């Protein structure tokens, strides 16, 4: 490298610092965009579930939501009971595939839906980590749903119960 006069050396240092600083600042929007995308997915999933299951006298709480690729597991509580829903993103829209309890935390159950073993493992780990942040009572409520029920997309054939255990017809 040639010996640069002091002003040129100073200019080079300022340019290097500005470039590095710009890189750090550019990384922040990327992280914010990823966070925003996750929040947007969570809201979209909650909206799908509420549209299908919520009633004026039976509000549905949806949390936590864990997403892995085109699959998600969302916890729900309604009238003191709860469970989990497995959703799949198809044609940019989330649809509810199954409702269940603790079974939707198991890799073996998730792979039976067509999810790869690796994706099922990552999703199960995300669900477990997200649920650790809940209270013991909330975790108990998510475990109350008995069995696993296939949900007919766009219908109310099976849904989380407002009262009692399991799924039932409206």
C-alpha cells in the first residue's frame, strides 16, 4: 500500500468508518423487517382462528404462535379450556389443519401431517420454548384438548370447544 498524505489517509478512514457504520445500520432494518414479518404472521394466524372459532359470548385467545416455514402451531384458550391448532400456509393463506392438545407438540404427530422430520423437530422445539413463557395455568389449559381432530377448511365441522372437551358440531 502506498503511503498516503494525512488528508487522504483521514478521508480513507472516514469512508471506511462510514461504510462500516452504514452496514450496521442496514442490518437493523433487516432485523426489524424479520420481526415485523413474524408479528404479521402471528396476527394472520390469530385472525384465521378467530374467524372460524370465536363467538360473541366465547372470545378466543390465541397464543403463543410458533411458525416453521409453511407450518405453525398456535395455542388457544376459550372459556377456560384450550388446546393447540396446526396451521399450514397454502397460496399465501393460513388454514387450520388440526386441533389437538399435547400431541401437537410431538415430532411424530407433526411428521404425520406431511412435515419433514427436521421441520417437525424445529417446530416442536419452538412450541416448547414459546410455551415455557406462559403461566402454569395457561400451559394446563392448552393440554385440555383431548385427541387430535382434523379441521375441515372453511367449515365449522370441528372446532375448539367453548364448553367441554374435544370437538363437536355446531
